[in-house]
């Protein structure tokens, strides 16, 4: 993976070398994670790509062989995906590129200011005025997106408007088995994506709980496997999986002694229990976390990824190869850290 952050006039030429250009409209939920999620999914799909720029939630990428439909269904922290039409340094360049567009069917232009100097409404009107086609603001066949960024204008043709509201259909409060420690589906999907698990690869959650990670692993077409020491929790997890129409192997076992061969799992995601209400069979929470992490690494394949969600300040074994970490504020008194490891 190689990152470039370039001026607008170089991007068109470089996109031609790597493949098609795409624009990702990232959410503003976190300063780093939306970007990290897109990159992680590219790596999960083993795509050749280059990042040409990330301009205040607007990510411009050159990539070969992208399955836009699958990618859009997988992402949790992006609003939409566009094909790159142009990246212009000045407004006259934007107008010139726009005047060459000949959309099939009706069209509309949507503009959003992400750090630039002009208003979106004026850009929509003026860019729309030079495109050769029929304007339809209500139900257009083609939507052009203009992102006004610091240093230029990113013009894209919308390929997918990501349905982020779908996650509410299986949030913890609507599932048949509820637990107050259930994980929000959008966050669970993020964790699964950060694991770089691919289609048909084995994704292990050694603290399966109510099945949040397993559900999202199933939806991205991985093969989820859940372990939990609590039989009643596994029964509830099965009910939740049935509720969303997914299947998973569920195994009652101890996370400190996983019933798998060494290097047999493609990716691992885990939100180990912590807090006063957590069941601890290892003597202490620190001991539970460290011993279970050792087991996770034992069963993880070479070059596989482990993603942990931990309380801030948790000490881990020193031999783990940590490659990324992100602080996430849950509420005023709780900050969790997403820590990502890769087995060498």
C-alpha cells in the first residue's frame, strides 16, 4: 500500500496508470476511522490501489477491479461512492470539464463545501447550467457530485448512495435476545472491516456474546465462528442470527483454551468482557485479556489480523505486533481503544 497526497492537476494522469478513479464521501463520525475502513476493505479484497488525496472527508483513490455494489454494501462509515470525473484546481477548470458532460437521461448536480471558498448552491446552478442534458431535481437518472475542497474541486458521478439506515433494522434493541452490552451494528461492521477478513474467510469472535460481530461478518460474506463460555448467551446469539437470516458455527468453549488448530483462522475480532458485571474465570480482567489474546494469536493465520476493542489504558503482552490504534469516545466517562495487530 502506497499513499500519495497530490495537487489536483497530477491526479488525472496518475489515475490512468492505476485504473479507475473513485471518490468516497466519508462520514464525520471520527477523524480517522472512515478513511481506515475504506483502506481495510481494499486490502481485504486484495485490490491494487493508490490513495491520491483525502481532503476533509473526501477520499480520492485509483483502484483496479472494484466491485462497487459489494463495497457499498460493506462500508459503515461512508455516505456514497462516485466515479471520478475530474479534479480541478480552479473554478474555470470545473466549468470546462462539466461542459463536456453528456449524461444519458436526466441529471442533477449536488455540491457540498468541504473546506473550499464558495457556496454549494451557486456551484450547483452554474455547473448544472453547462451540462448538456435535461435537469431533474426530484428523480434524476444521473447525479453529479461536486466536492468543494481546499485547493480545488472534486467532480464525481454518483455510483452508490450508501444505505446507512439499514443497520437500525438489526440494532440490539430490536433483536430477540437483548443484552445491555450489545454492540451497535455500525460499529460492529467497522470492526469486522478493520480485520481485513475476505469473502468466504473464517472470522472468529472468541467472546461472541449476543453475536454482533458474527452478524456483520455474515453480512460481508465471511464465514463467522463464535465462541462463548456461557451456554445461555450462545442460545441467545443463535436467536439473533436466526432473526437476521444468517448462520454461524457457535461453540461453547473457553477463550483461554480455544478448540482450534494453530494458524487455522483468517481473522479475529474481539470485545473482551470488562467492568464490574463481567464474568471473569481467569483470576482478573487483565489476565483474561492477555491470556485470551495469546490464544487468538495462536489460532490466527500468518499475516492475519486481530482487532481488539479495549478500555483505554489496558496493558497487553509485549510481543504482539500492533500496527494501528484508534481512540473512540463512547460517552463522557468511557473511552475505548480499537487496537489492530497483524501476525507476522
